């Protein structure tokens, strides 16, 4: 099932598979890369000195309604493909993201 690839349950929350495009005019979810099974997010920050990662975490925490302190990038710190931990069950995270 596609949804399982996007967000999966993990101990204490879930992990979201994210494909990031930096240097956008605004930060937004643009859809789902069905081939990769990843949520596509454009971020309004450069891929330099962790700025895009920081903007991604800020945006997702706001969109999901969870504190930034509970989130972390698990994999892909220097890649456009990331795994982001969020302190929500996968089903709830998927609902709040609003992607299918």
C-alpha cells in the first residue's frame, strides 16, 4: 500500500519519507512521488549550512501540530531524500499531512 511507504510507525511515533527541493519561493507540500514512495516538499531555504533541513522541520512541525523538539531527521542530512521522525502515529501523521 502506498501510504505505508510514505509514513510508517516507529517506536514513539512515526517516520515520514520526504523528498526535498530547496530554493523554492515558498515552503509547501507539492504531492507524492509514487515511484519513490515519498512526500514531496519544496522548501524556501537553500541547501546550505543546514538551512533547508531547518526549514523542513519547522514546516512539518507546524503542519503536523507537533513541537520541533520532538522531531528529528534520521537519515539524509545532506541528501534530498530524508527520513523524518515525528511524535505521531503513522495514521494521524498521514491525515494531518493531507496527502494520499
